[in-house]
């Protein structure tokens, strides 16, 4: 969190301190996971271990979970990747038989880290900026901003407004029977909605 970077500067939410862009993103275990992390770190420090196999989920986020743990542990052990796309015994055996190198997985790990850090930058800066603009110094009010949650919320709101502002109207569906070598079929016009112009029996396209 920003307070971990500079408590005096970022402890209070102020517009003049934005944007907050760390020179380097530092990691620390969350309180409820400290004991579990301490155990993993101890295992990685064992003298009889000469290699680490990353068997986290086969995907971008699984790559990031391992990368964060490995970075926090300060381990220097070489890493191999077990890429398991199925949890069947055969799939697991195949993954461990065909371990991938750390170099092969570097691009996916970098993509995951970029996603994580961009989430942090947009969330922290956007939330602080919008909260101060909307609520000023009123404590307890937060306007949350997120790289995914904010555009998703906009989509939901826009759809809700469309529903509320919807006005029913009559329209006509155009169909026709078509004859082909194999027989006939009923075609349905997929273009703009047809409606009748006032005072005219001719159908017009409502574009």
C-alpha cells in the first residue's frame, strides 16, 4: 500500500500527492498468510534441495503466484515448470516428465506482473482521486475505481439506463420462402427493423 512506501506522504489522501508511482513494487506477505509463507521459505532454504518445480495453476495468474513467492523467499534455486492442463494421473505424470524451463515461462510471468501492477496503479490513484473529488474531506466515503470493475460497472449502468428508457413500438418481421436444390426454407430478414410510415401503407426501413 502507499503508506508502506512513505507513511508521512501517503498516509492521508491528498490530490497533490497523485499520481503514486513506486520506483519498484515491493512485496510483503499478508498477515493471515505469514505462517504459511515462513514454512515455504524454510523449505526453499533446505540444503538438500537443488531445484524448485513450479506446479501452480497452468496460466498467467498461476505463474504470478509462484513468482511472488519465489521473489519474497529470495531463493536462488533453479526453477522448472510443471504445466498441468489436466489433473488426471496421466496428465500430471506428463507434466512432470516434460518440465519447462524458467526462460520459456518468462513472457507469461511478465504479462501477469504487468497486469498486477497496472491494477494497483489504476486502483490506488483512481480511487484516491475520485474519492477526493466526490467527497472532499468527509471521512468514511470511498469511491472505488478499478481497471476491470469500473468499465464493467459502466456497461451495467448503460444497460440499466437502456432498459429504463425503453419505449415499446410496433415493428414488422419480414420472412420469405426460398427454393433451393435441396428443397425450400424460410428466411428471416436480419437487417434494420421495418416500420410503416404514418399515412402510408408502404413499408420503409427504419435506419
